[in-house]
């Protein structure tokens, strides 16, 4: 039953290549919806669609049967343990989480969205659903991530009810998403949702909220589900495809809406005090363009109107910071239909890009990394050895070179770096071996998923891999956390850490995974306890197929979270590629044993023989790599005793050798994505060291052009980005243009500046440093701006140019 319930949640991920069209086999063209505004037609369909009453009749009959069965359950004493350790007494199949909350305070009950049992993220419980046994109980409000998703999921059901009542539509799926929720639907006769429908829908939603409709849960068999949704071909497909015969799952009812849903939900619709529709768009059923085209309506909701007002203000600020807008305004990058998902970097954007790489390279030098260059394309056999061909092929650009020969553009660098490590014998003295690679990567993202710089097909990463001994992992992890702290601190960003553990499908042995996860937990605990450390949370089942990982989430100045960096601990790829190094204990003996036969042969046979790698070792290595290719995955079911997949053969270690551990790491992740995030974090006001427009020189008249160009040459020699405005605009307009272009400093030069070899400085980041002030000598300006750039500072190097704030005012 649990499997069937979980299956419903996976619907949004899509079922590929399933076409659901009309009986004639062709897709219906979109017809514009009649009625351009609210007054052009009724608010709701009159009479209501017939399927509403059909569903209700079946629900009422089956709900009565379920309630009668629940009434027969034994009412035994249970204990409910709260997060503070206190214990509440209750009765099985009678006491609800809502009862516990009300017993503490009514305000707690009103704040609580949903309950969580036994610290298990999969055990969310409706507040009004009776508990069945003793448990640990947490009461989650809207501020909790899971509480927020339940709140938004319930809001999606309200939107679904409003849509059915207005359009008589066939609902498809309505999940919560990171910034709200949406509902997909097919309107009668292929009609489209219009912006003019938003207000009527919100009006219906308002009435639903006022009615405080209860959310009721009902467990149904697959047969009853097919009967209940016999009018809706989309729900029929989901039920038939995702719910196994003979199993059960749940539906939820609020008002006339009954929807296929795992739940849980808020107690009633009255909890949704603030609701707004944000946009609508077309979509495809299950995300597949071979399926029917549908309508998708997006919304957002909050427990009170103040939070809605704050959210709308946030959206206004976020829109101003949209990196796509900034990229266009500042001429940083653009995209072309000739290469979708691949940014065209303009000169000023390239300046930012290269400056980021320069900073990262400095960190590499400081931390003992060596940069390498590897191919952009590999034979598919490489990806089969690494396991990516089974797990990642659909996301790769695959090239048919000739019959039975396929190559793939690399989506990541790790298999290539394994080749680098394994191309010759390695000694323990070389470890840790830290290799970094800014190679170009390609991933075959769906066209609909592409979004500016944050989701692209062509990108570069600050990608690096550390090959080390197990006893070196702790020290390497400490350095990586220090790297994170230093890099993100420089940019004025904080970060969060999540430990992502073994997924459903994985390579290798459970014991290896447990050991790797334990090591990461130990390192995370040590960092959390250190000065300036960051606490971490568990993210079960989201590790890479070859090892657990630490996901690093950046938090920008608007408190938005961005997934960027990652640290992965990998015992598997070194096994897949047969990597090894000579240990300290055995290297001397092994070397002596190798030299003895050579010395004997040399003395007996005269001229020395050329030493080659054992041919059988090469054959064994290739065989070991290929034998496990067809199915390298292990699943949790297989690990617990079910039929096992063929195990990948692992090349035995050579005498006197040990297997290295591989740490995959990226601090920025995709440089493209990271640049987009920084665009929005800084709102286009780049700090001086990262800015593509550092200095603008404005001569006050034609006679001062030569001096302006001389000053430009001085600062260009100091490797700063400096421009001169030689246009015919007025001084005031030139200054304003420079301010809008976000130059960090504007130098105005006239007669006084020429005579004293000075510049008159205006600093972008302080409104009290915008007027003509005390001139700065050219030598002082070069010296102080050079230091500002080297420091990567955000301070004002010319405090004398700031006019004292008037009494009662503060500098902005």
C-alpha cells in the first residue's frame, strides 16, 4: 500500500512517450476561450458538471464504510512523546495531533499545519487524523519546509476546486513547488486560460476559504479509483500506470473537489488566508511533448496577508535583480537560437567570468591543486566503466561516430581524471593528488528547462578531484570547508549544508556506503563544532549513484537559496577504474623485487631489456571493467535479499598497493550559474575587484580629452577596466550615464586636475561621495585602487571625498 501511495507522488516526474490524444489520433488545436473579462460570462458553470455529483455519491458511500471499519479498531492507551521530551497520554484511533496541539494552546493549533511522526519525513500526518500507535510527535508550522509544502499542496487543491467550478475542466496534477504551487488541467474543447480568468478564480477561492471546507481522507482500491475518475482520461492514465493491481491509495475531499492524492493537508480551507494567482502557461501532460497540451495555473498562498504583501515586495525586488535583465542592460551575455542553452559571452561578461576563474586559480595555488586539461569527448566505453552510461546517458549528447562506435560529450570530468591518475604507477608520496579542470561540459537539458544562466547546456565548472588515502580524508574535508568559508565570505554570502545519503539505485556494497557516510558525518560534525562552523541537516536518499555527498546551498542577500557547490566522497570510481598506489610499507620491498630480476638478466644476458607492463594485467583490467557494464546498479531491495544484479568485477590490487579514495568537489559549481547568482546577489553593482566597469573618466571639455586619455593609459597599465566618455553630452548627463552603467568610480578631470595631475573622484556606493570634492593625486588614486583590487575589498579607499552627513541623516 505504501508503494502505491508513493507512486502517486512520482507522477510529476513524467512518463515518457505516452500519448493521450482524442480517438481520431490527432491533437486538438487550441481554441481561444470566449469571454475576455469577468463580466463577459458567469463566474461559475451553471449547472455544475455532472461528474462532481458522481464523485461525491461514491465518496460518501465509501467514506461511511471506512468510518464504520475505523469504529471497530481497539481503543488502546498510547503515549505521544513531544520534542521537549514530555509525554502525553492518548488513545489509539481516537487521539489526533490536533487534540495534542489544542491541549497545549489554541494558538499552537492555529499555527500548526501538519504533524510529523517519529522524526520521519515520510510520516506526515493530518492534524485531524487519529494516531494509531505510540509515537514521537512534531507539530510543523508554515515556517518549516515540509509544513510550507503541505500548506501549498492544500492551496493547489483549492485552486483545483475553483478551476473545476469555473471551467468544468479535467484536472491532471497539482503539486507544491519551491515558490508556491500549480495545477494542470485540460479545459473543454481545448480552450486556453486567459489572464482575465485570474480574478474570477480568486473570487471563487475566497468563497472556498470562507466556507472552511474540511479536508477529508479516504483510502480506495484501484477499482474504485477508476470508477471515481471515469470522466477524466488523465487521472485514468495515472491510476492505471502508477497504482498496482490489488493495491490501495488515498483521495482527499474538500467541498465538491475529490482528488487523487497521498496527502496530508491542512485541517480546512480556512487556513489559507492569503491567496494569489501568479501566472498561467501551456504545458504537456507529464512533461512530454508527445502528449496533450494542457493549461497550467501557478499560485502562491500564505497564512496571513502580511506575508503575502512581503512576498509581493520580494518579487518586485527579485525582478529588478533578474540576471537576464542585468545581462542585457550591462551587455554581459546573450543567448542565440543557433545554440540554445549556450551563453554568448560579451566582452564585459567575459571580464567577470575570467576574474572569477583568476580568483579560483589563486585559491588552487594556495591549497596545492594542479590544473589539468582533458578532452571534451570520450568513447562510450569510458562512461560504461564509470557507470554513467547506465545512469546518465539520457542527459548526454551522444555522437554516432561509425557502426557500433559511440562517443559522448563529457557532462563531468571525473572519469577523465581517473584516466589521468591511472596512466602510470603512483606512490603514496604523491597523495593527496589534487587535480583541477575548467574543461567545457555539456548536458542535454530539456529545452523547456533552460533558464538564462541558471540552467544551460554548455558550461564550465571549477571542478576538481582529490585522490587520497583514507587517513587523509579528514584533513582534506577540513580544507574544503575552509575554502567554502573563505570564498563565500568574500562574496558576502552564507551557506547551508546537507548530507545526501545512499539513493534507491547505487553502485557498490552497503558496507562501503555506510563507511563513506560515516566519514562525511564525522567531518560535518567537526566543522559544525568549530568557530564559524555551520550546522548540517540530513537529506536521505539523494546521494550520487557512486557515493554520498554534501550539498552546499548558497543564501544570497534576499535570503534565496541556490544549490551550487558539492563535495562527494567516492570509493567506487577508484574500484571501477582499478586505481591503486604503492603503499609506504611495501613500496621499498616491491621495488627491490622488481629490480632483482632485471639485475640478474642484465648480468647474464648483456644489454638491458625494455620493461613493459604485464600484458595479462592489461587484459584483466579491461575484462574487469566490461564484465559489470550491463547492470552496475544495486538497489535497496537487492541489498536486503532480493535477486541480486550481476556484480561488477573489480581488478585485484597489485602486491604492495592500496586503493585511493576520490573526493569530487566544486566550490562555485557551474561558472555560468554562479555568475547568474552573483548578478542577482549584487543587483548588478559589482564589487570593484569583480567589476567589468571599474572606472569612467569624464573630461569637462574637449580641451581636456588628451589628459583624460593619459589617465586612462595609467590605469590600464595597472590592469584596471577604464573607459573615457568623449561624447558630446553635458557633464551632468555623462555622470548620470556612468552611474546607471554601475561604474565603481567616476573621475572628472578639468583645468585644476590637469595642472595638479589629479582626478576628482565620485564613488558609486555612497550618495555622499557623488559631488565634486577634494581632488586626489593621480599617484594616490593608482596606489589606493590597486590595493583595493588586491584586497578584493568593498571599502572606500578615498574617505576624504565623502561629505559629512547632515545632522539627523545617515550616509546611504
